[in-house]
C-alpha cells in the first residue's frame, strides 16, 4: 500500500510540471475536454492541500478552455464558489486586448443562446 500511495503522490506532484511544449497535464486535459480528469485533479484534497491551485487554474488554461469550446469544463469551474474564485480575477489576452475571464466567458456563452 505504501508503494501505491508513493506512486499516486508522485503523479499528483507532476500535475504542475510543464512538458516540452509548455503544457501541464491539467492543460492537456482541458484542451481535450476530459472533464472527468479535470474533476479528479481539482477535487483532490491532497492536491489542494499541497499545491497552490492558482498554479493550475491560470489564465492560459481557462483561455484554452474557452477557445476549445469546453463548455462542460467551464461550467464545472463556475458551479462552485471556491473554484469560481480561483479565476474570477484572471485577465486573458485576445486580439491584443485584455479581458476579465468572466467577461470573455459570458461573451462566449451568449454566442450559443
């Protein structure tokens, strides 16, 4: 059992490591629309206790979710106040302008109404 936990904790620590393309496993999960994986990462109590979630939930990750039209993932982030608080103040660049992430998200959603 100790070995299993060791492997598990090592994998969770690697969540914030960038690959050679500058992307974390979290970024890739968002990009590919893997909601189950995103939930597993974000809802990990060990991860939340040991890693600053702002290292994962950053402007680039959320911009990527918007650009890839990952509505399920974006909805997951706005459905709970603590997660929503992680990115409410993030600014993203789009066409040489900066937008509040929430403003960009709302604009994105209005396109589908």
